[in-house]
C-alpha cells in the first residue's frame, strides 16, 4: 500500500484504499448533487426572503450605507433623512423584488393611511 492512499480517520485509524475511495466517491456524488440543487435554487429566487441586510451603494456622488432591519430601511444619504426613502433603497427594492418581505417593498409614502 502506498502512502498516498493511506488516510487517517478522525479516530486515528487508517482506512483500506478501497474503503477510502468508496467514501471519497460518495462524498463527491453528494457534493455534485448539492451543486446541481444550488443551480436549480438559483433559478427560483422566490424561495428566498431577506429578513435583514446591509449594503454599500455606490451612488453617483458618494458611497451610501444601506440597511434593512426590523422592518425598516435606512440609508445614510441626505435625501433619506428627509423622506425616509431614496433612490438607493428604491433601487434595492427593484433589484431584490420578491426576495424582500412585503413590508420592505412598501415606501413610507404608500404606507400612510389615505386622507379622507
Ligand atoms: Zn439613499
């Protein structure tokens, strides 16, 4: 038996090469299965719902720190401090779309009750 095939287990035992190769093949086919599943999942973004996030948005003039947490958006840009919404949060709402919870897609202006 060449040293190349001697593999120590967690228990400190050496595995027979055939046992080792079978185990290796099982692990590889399991990993290949996961990669294929990931490709399918990646085509179904509606499976994902962000419960919170942070991001840096490179605006035309400056970088802005964006976050969504506890059902609220925040952006460090000047416009957001006045309007509680801005082009950066709106762009992220469009990009992430179905991956955001419903309340994250509502702008503060829409959330206000209609005037009678
Ligand atoms: Zn902003």
